[in-house]
């Protein structure tokens, strides 16, 4: 019997992570998601469960003990990981001089250390020919005023991606994606009043992540920028339209 492929998606209760979970489930994968807020996680699980097998575990990716438990629950239930999507992230919009040490650390804990912890625990059960996709940002390619902690974390994600890809050779492919503005709670909480139709939609980013995982055509270690719908939808056109 061939086991279904398993996708682990951090920050899967909302936004890009939830759209990505749906995309993998539509391709017949089993999906494991995590997030901190139990109520939103449960709501996401109920929606996803209508499509297939889903596991939802409360876990803060910045906390080593919680990550260890999350990944061992995935191992107990699904046995292996084919695709790891390190998507959980937080945004801080604040002048550098006013950023506290606590705020700086909390951005780095989720956006960077979270990827280190989840990947470290997941790697031993990742399949050969598996894929890791780290969600960076356009703000991981150039710096912006009032986004120093966020940009520092997202630039670092690209360095981590390139280095890990080099280390794992082609046994497991490692990519970063760098989206521009996406219509999610994160974006609107920072820039309220933006026309949602002027932004990318979470499903566009999900489609690109799915394409990277299933096709594996891009060079391992690359950071793929997604700034407009054209960058994002070739897979959707090819597969779903
Ligand atoms: N929206 C954009 O314009 C945009 C652009 C470029 C890149 N990105 C990146 O895309 C990713 C997803 O962003 P989004 O816009 O979809 O954000 P979102 O709608 O705010 O969703 C973020 C998700 O991450 C979870 N999360 C946050 N901190 C976590 C932690 N420490 N541990 C576990 N889960 C955590 C949240 O759940 P809980 O709060 O319950 O934990 C939620 O499920 C982020 O890495 C973000 O930096 C977003």
C-alpha cells in the first residue's frame, strides 16, 4: 500500500498557511498544521477536515519543547513528512530606535528560530526527495523603514535556505518564497484600509508553494519572488483552470 504524502504547515490556521493546507489537501496529501491560538486552530481543522486527513496541534514554533511534541505527534499519526512548509510568521512595524529587546527577540523567535527548531526536529522523518519551503518575504530581499526586525528575520531565512540546500544537496530540496503584499490579517493589521483587490491572495502563494513541492523544477536553495499574479499562478492555470 502506498502511503499518502504528508505536508506539515506551520501557522496553518489562517492566511497563507491555511490556503496552503487546502491546496495540499486538494492534491490528496495528509496535512498537519500548528498555531498558537487554540480557537482559531480548531476552526481551521474543522474546515480542512471536510477535505481529508488533518492533524492540528497547538504549538508555538519558537518554543523548543512544543515543537518537539508537535513533530512527534506528526510522526505517531503519519509516520513521515514529505513536505515541510515553514510559514508561521509575525510582523512588527516600528521605528528601530523604539523597538524593545523583547519585541526584537519575539520577531526573531518566530520568524527565524522557529524555522531552525521545526526543521531540526522534522528532518529525521523527512523522506528522500522531500521538500522544505521557507516563507520569507519581499522584505527579505530589500530593507524598509520601520521593518528592521522583520526584514532582518526574513533576510536570515534566505541565508538559512541557501546554506541548508547546499548541505542537503538534492536529497531534500529547500526553497524560500518571497511574496509581496498578500491579503491576510497580517497585512491589514499593519496597513489598514488597503484595497484587498490590489494585493496578492493567499491562494496565489499557496499555488506557488505547491508547484515548488510537486514539480521540484527550481534550483534547490533559490528564493522565489512573488510580486504579482503572473509570478504566482502558472501552476493554477496548468492544473486547476
Ligand atoms: N501577508 C503578507 O503580505 C506577507 C507578505 C510576505 C510574507 N508573508 C509571510 O507569510 C507568512 C504567513 O503570513 P500571513 O500573512 O498568512 O499571516 P497571518 O494571516 O497573520 O497568519 C499567520 C499564521 O502564523 C501563525 N503563527 C504566528 N506566530 C506563530 C508562532 N510563534 N508559532 C506558531 N504559529 C504562529 C498564526 O497563528 P497564531 O497567531 O494563532 O499562532 C497564523 O496561523 C509569514 O511568515 C509572513 O511573514 C506575508
